[in-house]
């Protein structure tokens, strides 16, 4: 049996958000080495602060400063730090209830090993040298055996408050398409479209899924389909995508390959965008060294009758 494919993939994008008055004050405070919480109607102090009481849903705006020292309430040791985490050497993830707060803040604790960490451990903030108004302005926590620190003495107003942040979101993972789609991808490298037929309903799935989603039974019978097909539905794209070298407007459509029991999607070219239509007969266009069709173009055949593809919309 051919090997099942796998490949490392990365999904990454910058996440931009604006800050309300509470979060703005909290992050601006961190920039100025001040830790702020918010006081609820029943007198609790929440750190990090929120804009609404999680118990009553009442809006809360009464900011109050707490100390940069506190107590570990629970923890977990991180043996292998990953890219972008607060510390590059092994550390503990801790929940710290800062002095003056009634809730705990999640952050990293720089400790020599797991034996040095325990619930009840006294810690203090280690400030980052360069602070910009983000949670990373707290570089980490560190063990502390002194008296509770006094708050910095926040005056009640900040100059140049932080009003928005940009956070990088990134997911690194290894993807395997499985047995059925590995066979499909390998066939594409030979410029063939190979699907699998359901032994019950006899529908041919391209790309194959390894099982029929309608009947719930495994599929294994391979069936070659196409190469030609019929446009069932389509859309005109008028917004240029970053890193995609295609001039707008262009057309993406659902294409039912001959012999397939459902449509796959692909770009349609070789025809003005405003002449693409349902029923248009198309064929794949391959580029040199391409592992999949670059686009589909008209074959010149008469349009397919609607009755032949209406079940594939």
C-alpha cells in the first residue's frame, strides 16, 4: 500500500483589536509598571480586569491598583517551551493571586525546576526592559521571600494610553490527508482524478473521503473520473487576495467532473468572467510541474443540460 502523505503546515495571521477603557487602562498600566484590577459591586477585585461582572453581568469601571507581589494558587511545569512562549528554558505556568486581588492571573514563573514550585509560593513580577502596553510587559514571575510590596501609587491617569493591540496568531501542525486523499493527491501528480465509490449508494466521491458521509460505510473502490466536467455554480471574485498573483475579477466555480458524484471547486479561466455560466463544459489546464490543475477552461462543447447536473448543485 502506498505511504500515507503528511506535511507540516502553518496558519498565521495578525489579530488586531481595539481596547475598551478597562483593558486600555490595564495594558497602559503594565507599560508603566502598574498592575490594575477592577472592583465589583460586592467589593471583589478582579485581576486581570474585565468590563462586566462575571457573576451579575453588571458593567464595572472602578479601577484599583494591586501589588506586583502575590501567591501561586496552582501551577504546571512546562518541560519544553515552544516558540513565542515567555521563556526559552523550562518554566512553570502559574496562576498568581496578586496581593490585593481576589482572582488569579495566568503567567510564567522562572524557577530552577519543578521541585522549586508549589501552591502557596510567594512570587513577584519581573518587568520586561522594553514595555509597550501588552501582557508581555510582565516578562514573568520570579520567587520572592520578602514582605508584600506596596502598589506603585497610580495617580489615576496615564499619558498616551494604549488603545489597540496587534497580536500574532500562529498554529504549527502536521497534517495527514489519510489513505484515500493520499491516493487522490498521488494520482493528481500523474494528471489523473481518482475518486472512490460508495459500495452502498454507488456515489463516486472526488476528492475521496475514505467513507461515504451519506451511508456511513468505508469506500475503497477507486474510480478515475474526468478529465472534463461541468460548471454547476460559480462566483465572481472582485477582491484581490494577498500573495495570490491573479488579476481581479476572476471566477471560482464548482465543477462536476464526468463520472463524479459531487462537485469540486476550481478557478475558471480562458473565458471572460462575465461569460462563465452554469452548464459550461470545461477541462483542466496543467502547468509545468504542477501537482494539480492551475485552472479549468472551456472545451468548446455545447453546455450541459440542467437535468444532468441539478443533483450536484
